[in-house]
């Protein structure tokens, strides 16, 4: 009797749910007519794994899609069988609820063996390409070994150091050291790159979605990956292993250049830091430029720090960043250089040729030529740089620069900040 009374209520509830679902879907379809449908299906975001730009990422994407299709087929077959059995043998009346179950048997051996064979076949379909992909993506193919370019990548809390071990950078005179940059890895397009992965503190994970899958940087353990960019481009990467307070904003960029342009960049990077000649100064230009900067205190917490020019043409924005700014004030740059030394910034940072030889923080020798700062979090422009210098702890909680300000009682006036901005932006 209880079940008999409940059935109409259940049917009514189901009917209401169906009507609500139809109304929601209809509203969505009507609203969708007013939208650009292509926006709803975009899969080409900065860190999309479905739009690949290199052979390693392409191989991994093919394996992923194969797995998707196999599992989707299994889902459709099993789901359809379950739906058919549910609808065909459901209780249609209250009396059916109390009916005796049909006689139970062992089953159909042919069906059972067929299901086992189908399961094994599905595993084989996935396993063979998986083994092939593991073998291919593990290291540079033998046929390309002689053309490989090697880079060392080291993870810190929370930034990346990239070293070019075969390139010697000038410090002063005949003094040399391996070329190192921070947070922007520049590589030649169309050439395999072997990246040796290390960490100076905790476990990090190196990930450039459009070029290669993630590989861990593990303390006291050598690791590596290889990748190749099919053509010149600007790619987003980040740490993919939780590593502390600012893990989510531990980012970096990979810039793939044509061979000739890459070696021109490499030659420029091996030179000492640039000095601004006094005669190039325009005393009015910096004042006008800095007068329009937002106050660092006006930025909201977690406010975006990258402009739309990187959405439109990031590689061209990178190329434009390599050129010295017009109207530099040599006197202000000189003041910034003196402030950099007086505030003990040189204890942590290296600026080759300017007397700064710190090793615990990013190399700033050609800082002005980078498109980002704060490990890929902010665009490298005067406004964002001042925001970073003013309060690094607000931008990236827990970072060592903020701690250094506190431990060394470093205080910067507004004039100090602008002078440092002028100096650092001059380091092209």
C-alpha cells in the first residue's frame, strides 16, 4: 500500500524535473543564439593541452584523445545496455514491485568470454600507443641527437633560472661565467631542446602545456625532458606541483625564435649590462612618463598585471621589448644604479659589468629585455615594476625579496622607486 501511494508522487516529481530541465536547456539555447558560439568551444588558451605546438605535446595529445575515444565507446556501450535493461525490466505497476524475481542462472558463457576479450582488446589498444609515447617522449630521438640544444632549468621558491651551459657570458674584461637568465627561456624553433631539471629547495614541476607534459624537479635527483617548437612562438608555462605560498603564481615563458634571430639574441645576452650614455638623456621625457603611473597603493589584491598586447601578439611584444626605451634620463638611471647598490640589492642579484654578483635571486643583467617580472606574473613595464618594488609581498606572498626588505630594514621613498624603475628598465 505504501509503495502504491508513493508511485504517483514519484512520477509527478520526475515530471517536474523534466519540465525544469527542458526550460533550462531552452533558455540556454535561446541565449546562445545571441552569443558567439565559437567562444563557448575555445580550446586554444595560453595553457591548453589540446592545441599543440611541438612533437612531444602532439604525441601526448594523440594518446590522450585515443584514450578518450576508447573510454567513451565503453561508456556508450555499457550505458546503453544499462538504460535498455532498466527501461525494459522496470516495475510498471505497484504489483510489479512485489513480483517474484525471475529464475536465476549462471549466465551466458559466450557473452562473458566476449566481454573479457573486449576488455583485454581495449587495454591493448591503449597500452601499445602508451608504451610508444613513453619511449618517444622520454628523450631526444637518436636521429636528432647531434642537433640537440641543451639548457639547465632550476626551480626556486618561486621562480625559474635558465642556464645555457655552452654559452659564456662576459662579466668584466676577460672574466666569463655561464649565461643565465630568469623566467624566460629563449630557444631556437625547429630544433630539439634537452632541458636538465634541478631544484634548489622543494619539489617543483616543469610544465609547458603546448610543448611538453610536466616533469618533476626533485631535490638531489637529476631529471630531464625534451621538447621542440614547430615554429616561432611565445608559450606560457608554470610550476605544476604545489611548492608553497606562491605556487599558483610561479610562472615562466618560453620564446621560440628562428635560428638566426635566436643566435643574435644569444650574442646580445652574453654581453655585460648596458650603460646609458649621458648624451642620450631627455630630462622631460621620464617626468612625463612616470607622472602617468598609477600609485602602487591603487592596485587591488590579485589584480591582473598583463596587458592585452600579450593576448593579441605576444611574440611581437617580446621583440619590441628588446629595444631600448626612447628618452631615457641618464641621471635618473645613474641614481637608480646607486640606489640598487646602496639598498644591498646586489647582495642577491647579478648585474654583469655593474658590480652586482649575487646568486640567490634572478640575474638582472638584461632584465629590461624581458616581457615579464615576478616570475611571469606581471608585465615588465614601469608601472608594474614599481608595483613590484613597492611591495613584493603583496604581489607574491612569502617571496624572499619581501623577506629581505624586512630583515635588512630596507625602505624606499617614491623617488627611490622611480630611480630603480628607470635603472632596471634600461638594462636591455
